[in-house]
C-alpha cells in the first residue's frame, strides 16, 4: 500500500500526484527514462474531482503516451489493438448514420446498407450516436 499525499495551495489540472518512473542506461552509458506511470489530476474542483492514469514509454528515443485511463472509465489507446502482432480493432466510429432506419426506399440498396451496418456494429467498429 503506497499513499502519496500531494499538498498544494493551488492544485491544478495536469498535476502528477503519484509518479513511478524507470530509468536505465543506454548503449553509450547515458541515463534514460524508459517509461513512467502517473496518476494525474484532471479537475481539482470540489465535488467534481477527476483524475487519470497515464502510461508513457520510450519509443525511438522519445517518450510517447500509448495509454491513458480516465476516472470515467475511458481507455484512450494511441496506436492499434493487436493480438500476437495482428491488428484486431482500429478506431471506433460513433456516427448518427449507424441507426436502424431504412431510408433509401430501395429494397436492394437497403439490404446491402443494412448488412454493412450490422457488420460494423457486430464487430464493434462503430456505434450509433
């Protein structure tokens, strides 16, 4: 159990209130931060406090943020989801056009559109707005 008590007269969005970092040496014996995990304030407003957890990793010599989890349960992934090196899901589209309304009046076209819409929804690639 680790408790970090961030005491600040003026807490602000973006303040890292708990941070774990990992340093190591590179091939020329220089010290490098290879990654960190930070719990950060996103809103210090009384009764509306929110936070997120950010994971940063070094990639090609620069720190990048591939993953952020918000207090609201939103997982923000930069890049793609992969299983055994194969991308399985990309960015999800939320669009009002992905509804259940047949609107062209042409039975053949509507059947194709319905099939494509159902495919997008069934595989989690999109959601109706």
